[in-house]
């Protein structure tokens, strides 16, 4: 059995001369919560659309549960729940009617899950979709996705328009219920705190390229902020040095991979290492994206 | 499921026209009771109401049926359901088509019963006299054609009003096109869908018209299947 829920190889999409996704290699393990991070327009939504068969890849290939997204779309969709970035549904239907509409498509549908999440997320089930607030419209999408009994949840900016309480509820649901069922959660976001809170794995995408993908703990342990004091130290960036900030005699290096040897090298050049600190996901993300620019 | 959704979207329009189709002839007969209008003009009234209803219903059903489904935003929801896009195109079409036939059948039966009841000449004798089956088949073929065209254009343009507008433009423009072809190249094209093609037998012409109508839906299906959402 394929141990990966999602796997892509050089997945690319261009619209005319615009490269939306430029060869992404994703590896999302089964049962994991994977945060797909990137700025607006980074290529997150296009990647998700290709995984769901809404858009055809220009190059490369992708598999979901070992099934090819181009040729085995139906089998993939039977096991996948999706929350779109655009939270639009049929305006005249109520959430109850949307449940009725969606139920028949999935043999794994759970009415008890509908009841549970409708109560938990406080969704007015009898109100027409067009009359619901933006937050409640988002919740309806989530309700439909969570009740589907899917093996894979693909959520594109799922917390858009949600208030902090609802975000908290949603993250709790994804982390607890999702993992209990062995469901894989792949969610795109630029809300780094949300990803940091529940994700086990993260991938950072920018300008259609995957800048980094790893277990979140590994990412955090890999990056270090080294502050050194000295004269005429190197201020050059490299594959290992993501950025250098100079303030007088103080140099602040953001280093990836083998920070200890880098610090030792600085010491040999006469620098005094004043601090070696870990970075938050936000700081790492910003460093990666700035370097890419 | 999707069948229910299509029914829900069109049911108000369908029920209104079903009522109109059912009562138009009986009401007209009751109103003109004693005036001999039914006896004198009943058959032409029957044919005209049948034709008018079958002109309005396909345009409405064609434009309503697929107006939301293939809209850019809701398509993401619909096309991530585990069904082929062809299923959605043809299911929407089938529901509207069934409603269309139901309205036609009810109007026909109500008109038939009314004329049989009020006319001095029983309807069955006029049916094989001044009225023929072809009198009913022509508007029905036109109606199927108009429905398939409107539905397909609504699917392709992803908007009910645009689909309706484009369909009406084609339907009204078709006689002018046929006349232009006849004038320029001396080729006889039927002026209106439902009329016979040149010297072809009527039955063959009708089959060709229906096949052309189905080709519109098939073309819409092919486009929808290839559309990137």
C-alpha cells in the first residue's frame, strides 16, 4: 500500500505565459496534517485544483492514495473532501438542503457528524445560504466536508472569514477528530500560527515553487538565528545562509543546515558568538520568501 | 441528490406552466359557453395554445436548469463530487426534458378532453380530419430543439440570461439565415426547426431535427468536460 496520501512529481501549470505552478514535488504522508504555506498567488490553489482534477497539469504528475489525478479522478473524489477558497454555494439552498444534496454522493456520509458539527460550529441550518454571514458560509463548507467521512481533507484557506472562536473550534476538530479517524488533512493557509498549532508537516510554496517541505519539528530545528560580533565578517548569503543583517559590529545570520559548524567557522574568523536562537515558523517563512525574492 | 437539486430549481416554473397547460382550454371553454366559439374555433385555439406553451416552456426550462450549476464559483463544489461532468450535464437536461414532455402531455390531454366534452363534433373525428398528429408533432420538435439549444448555450455561457438571449437570437435568426441561403445558393433549408428538410420524408426530417438538438447538448458536455475550473 502506498504510504503517501499525496505525491507529486514536477507538477506544473502555466496559463499562457504565466507560470502558476512550476514543478512542485509534494510528499504528504497518510494520516498527517500538512500545512501548505504560501502567500496569495503563490500557487497553492492551482496545486489543489490539479490534485482534484479541476485543472489539468501542464507538466508533471500527481497521485492521491497512489491514484493518478489525471486518469482516476472519480476514485480520488470518492475519498476526498474539499473546501474551496471561494466559499460560494447555491444561494437559495439552506444548509439542511445542502446536506441532503451532498449526502447521496458519498456512501461514507455520516448524519451524526452533520448533527455534531452543526451544533459545534453553531450553524443556522434552516437559513438560506445567501442569507448566512461569511463566517457561517465557510462553516457550511466545513460541515459538508467533515461529514463526508473522507480519507483526505483538502482545505483551501479554511479559516477565511472565521472568528477566532470558530478558528479555534475548527483547528480542534481537525487535530482531534481528523487524527482519530486516521484522516489526512492537507490545508493551505497563510495563517502561520494555525499551521504551527496543528500541522505535523509543512510545505512552503512561493512563485509556484516548493521552497521547503519537511516535518514541522525538523524545520524548526534546522533553522537558527546566529548573532555574532566582529569586524569585517562575511555578509554574503548562500545556500546555507538565508539572510544577513548588519548593525555596527553585530551580524545576525539566519542559517539553515548545520548551524553549529557555521558558528564554529565564524569563531575561527575572530567573531564572538553572542547568541544562537531558534526561529518561529513565521520567521522561517519570511526568511524563505524574502530569499526567494 | 443532483436529480432532486435540478427538480428543486425548476419546480416552480414547471408547476406554474403545468397549471396553465391544464386549465387554459377548459377555462376558455367555460368562459365562452353558449357562444359556439368552442365549436367553431376550438381546434385552432387548441393548436395555438399548444404551440405557444411549447414555445415558452423550453426557453424557460433551458435557461433555469443549468444557470447556477456551471457558474464559475459553484462549479468547484459540483465538480469535486464523485460523478462525471457528463452526468451533471445530462441529468440537468433530462429533468427539464421530462418536465417539458409533462407540460406538453397535460396540455394535449386537457385540450383533447375539453374539445371532446364541449364540441358538437367529438375530438377524435376532428383529429383525423382538420387536425393531424403532425399538427402537434411540429411544435413538439421545435420545442425540443429550442430546449436543447437554450440549455446548451446556458451551460456554455454559464449564465441563464445569456443562454436565453443567445438561444432566442439563433431561433429568430434561423429563418433569415435559411432565406439567405436559399436566395444566394438556391439550397432549400427549413425556415423553422420541425419543418421537413427538402424532399426528405417527414419522419426522417423529425429524427434529424431531434438528433441536431441532441448534438447541442453533446457539444455542451464536451466543452464542460474540458473546461478548467
